[in-house]
C-alpha cells in the first residue's frame, strides 16, 4: 500500500500522529507536494486553537507548493485553515474562496468564509495595540539597565555599535510584544542612550512607531532618548559586502513637483557593475544612503519619485550630500520629527461620486482629506495590505459612517465639517488618544465619514456610539477599510438590542419574500403598465431597491419609473396613524419620452438624477428611522443636476400617473401604498411647509404644470423668484 493511501486510512481513524511520524521519516528530497500537503493536514488536525507553532509549520509545508496546487480545493482549504488559526483571516479568506471555487457548495468552506468575513469586519484581539504597547514598555523597563551596561562594556572595548546577539535578542523580544517584527538601532554618546525606531519608508508603521514612542514611560526616558526615524548625516558611508558609497560618490538631479516635495534622479558610477548584476541591491543602497543623508522622516515627507539612472544626464548636477541644503533653501525642515510630519501630512482630494451610491460604502464621496492615501487607494482597489499590517499588531484601520439627512441650508458644507470636528473631539474626550488616531474624513452625497486608526477598537466604538446618540442620530455604522467586509451598526434600536446577529444587518438587506414580490410586481403591471426594463441594484446595504422602467403607451406619453423593494421595510409610523396602515410604501416618478435611460447616458447626472432621487427617498426611512407618506417633502439641499434648479421633492397621489385608490395588498394582509414623486423648487417647498400640501397642489394645477418631470418647468411661485 502506498504511503498516501495509508495516510488516508489513518486520517479517517483520526490517527494523525502516525501520519506525522511516517511522512517525517521520509527524506526531504524524496517528499512529494502531495506528502507535504498530507503532513500539513495532520499538523492542522492535531493542533489546539492556540498552537501557533504547529499552524506555522503547516503553512511552511504548504506555501512552497502554491503554484503546483493552483485551483485545488484541499490544498487551499488546508492553508486557509492554518492561516485562520494564526489570526491571519485576510489570507485565510482568500484561500477559502479559492477552495469554494474548486468545490462549490462545500458547507465547511462556506462556514469558514462566514467566520473570516465577520472577523475581518469587526476585529478582536487577545490584546490590542494599546495593551501590547504597555506590555512592551514594561518588558523594556525590566531589561534596560542590563542593556545600558552591555553597551557601556562594548564601548570600553571600542565596539560601541557592535552589540552581542544576546543583547539584541532580548531587545527584540521586548519590542515584539507590541509589533509583529520591528526594525531598530541603538546609539550612545555623551552619556545618553538612544533607541531609534525605523519605519523603513512605511507610513503605516510610522503611525504605529510614533504612537509607541510617545508612550515610553518616564523611567525609560530618564536614561534613554526614544526617537522615530534615523537622523540625517551627510558624512555617512554605507557598506554592503565589497561595495562602499558615500554622499560624494552620487550625482543627483532634482526637480520640484510640489510646494514641499521633490523628484530626484541619482547616478553612481561606483555602483554601475552592481546595478547590472543585482539591481535590487543597488537600489537599496542608493535609497538607504539618501534616507540617511537627509533623515528618514524628511525622506518620507519631501521625496516624491526616486529614479536610479544607469548613465548620467547631460544636465548640471549636484552631489547627493548637498540635498539637505537644497531642501533648507526651499524652507523645509530637515530635522523634521515624526509627529510633526504626520500631523501636517493631510492631503485633500475630490472624486466623482458613483452613480449608484449603494454600490459600496464611500462610493458617494465627492470631497475629503486624509493622512493615509494608501488606505483609500487599497479600499477602492480591493487590496488590504494596510489593514493586514495593522491587524497583525492589534490595531484597526476603519471609519465611522453617518447619514447627512439632518444637514441642510446655506451653511450645509460648513455645518458638516463642523460636526465632523465635533464628533472627533467628543470621541477623543471619551476614549482618549491612547485609543485612537484620526487620519481624515470625507463628505458624500448621502453620508459623512470619519477615518481613524483604532489602537483600542472597543473604546473607540463605545465613544462614537455615545457621541452620535447625543446628537440625535438613529443610524450610524462602523466599517473597516476593506471593501469586502460587513458594516456594523453603532446605534441599536429596540428591535435589534437582543438580536445576537443584528451586527449582520449590512450584509442581509430586507427583501420581499417570493409571494410578496410577485404581488407587488403584478400590481405594478396592472396599474402602471408592463415594464420594459429593470435597473437592478448590484449591492444593497439595507433594502434591495430595483427601479422598473415602464415605456410610453397610447394612454400615456411619458416614461414611468417605479421602485420595487422599498416596501420590504416596515417604516416607523406614529402610533396614532396605525389604523391607516401606512407602514409600507413604493414610489413612482414620470419622465418625458425623450429621457435617456441607456447605460452610457445614465453616467451623466442630468439623466440619472430621477433614479437617484427614488433610491435616496426609498432609503430615507431606514437611515433616519422615520417614515414617508402623502404630502411629505424632502429637501435635497442642492440642485438635482446642473441643468435644473429643482432642489426638493414631495410625495403625492392623484396628480397624474397614480390614479388608483386601492393600495397593493400583500399576502399577509398588509398594505403597500404607492406615492408619486413631484420635484419642486425651493420656494415651492417653503410654500408647502407654510401653507400645506393641498395648497401647493392647487397652485400646481392652476398653473397647469405637468406631473411629468421638466428640468426647466415654470415655478408656480414665479413672483417669489422674480
């Protein structure tokens, strides 16, 4: 019997140690990928959930055979399983998905995918970065006197910078309580000892190191200078094997690419052979010596593009060691501290909001600022390097999202920014800067966003929830910077307080059941007409809102757009109106026959806005915990599109497309009321608020205004407009 067949029998009998003993007895050079995979499975099976070394061994066995087992269910499941118990859920999720592709419908794989998504969506740690930082400094306190003594002993021998492996191992062990790997240097001089924590060009790591360094206890600072980033030194010489360079050896061409940044190109004749033999090593030497000459933080702050040339330019050049003086002449501080750089590194940005605002959280953003562009880039690209790096150290990259429906008026934008500042301040007051570092925020067409790194996530979320409730928000959520993650509500309503699975509301939108859907569909066909097309919603955060397009007919010279899905949500209608059964609703709007509704045209807001209006109104009862019914008006706060001055809307019936008095009766007896949406000018909405819906409808009829959307229609209060 072949060993693989025997392993299968042992596995079925749960005799995993026999598998391990038999395969490990095989010489390494004789092991096949299949045997390594079986051995990894056995390790996975014998490991307890906290046996990290065993799971790491499984990954070591499986990883070299990734290409060989491409598309294989078992291999992907096994490595994903090991990653999962190593708390590397992002890596686990990637491989569980591949395992499911290879074996669709596999229940175990589907369950693990569910667990992974939940874990990456609301990360939890045995110890978060705040606690790990405290523990690391305690460990450092216990050994720092011994380290100083070792440094002094080495100094007497003339080897001040050549510390023993034992000393470095001790220091590594202490610092790695906080970090999943860290780079550092030791320094000594004039009676002081220095610990230099190096970010190595990684801004994510810089945020962590800055946080960590600023929390060194006074007992440590009495003897140590804790700094982040290597200081500049123009007289440095860099050696790597037989190669040695300094700032005089390198020619540099510099070009400004912004007020505070430069692009540089460098050429070093001494490294020309190395550039051909080992390009990566040559690049490392040249970037490293540049960092050292101007200082690590200055290099991160001021250098944009860095180019290594294989031949010098014909243009005038300067020596690399002159770069600090060039930067100083530009008014830049080459002694820049990490905290100063991070605090001043905000980047403003604008973007075109996605036409379907429900496609993904943050898709509605049109302006914002950030100290961490990498986070935004990765979120929209679907990558997770920044989040993974922080998670590995017990920290979380995330954002708070809250509706903007309560903001309106001429100071709309200013009020939104002021509130974001207020929210940030109140969270800091409650949770403290030991728990959170804010990195930016943004404004969308529907939502506001506050971005942060949480060093203690539960404290941040508790503080955010308290602040938002204080400001009368009924809905807000937390989301990590992962596009494929779930969002978690920060504010619980009475219906969800006792629901253990209520966190999954974002990933489980409300739908009509099959019978309800058929009932609503038949009602639309009977009273509005057969629909020619349906604008399906790809991603639904709370309810699934499709929009039916009903073409013109002999008895109607307009196109009708009707929602199908809003009524799946039961609105929060006041108790005194209970007898009228107004809890469920759908909406309709009429547009002219010339209205362009093809996919390409709908990329332009002047054609898309009626659909956006329907979708936005459909979600308003959920986002605001309220209801919509006859006569209700909603202020959009700005014009719907550039080609119209219409700014708001009112819900009515019996003006045009809705002539039926009978609601849609669902199989359970509940009613779905259909309302027509009439776009309004601001003055018309103000008139309705003061005089009532009936008075405005009367004016609309007196002026013979069509119920069909006309972006340039007459204002029934034209005397107000002048």
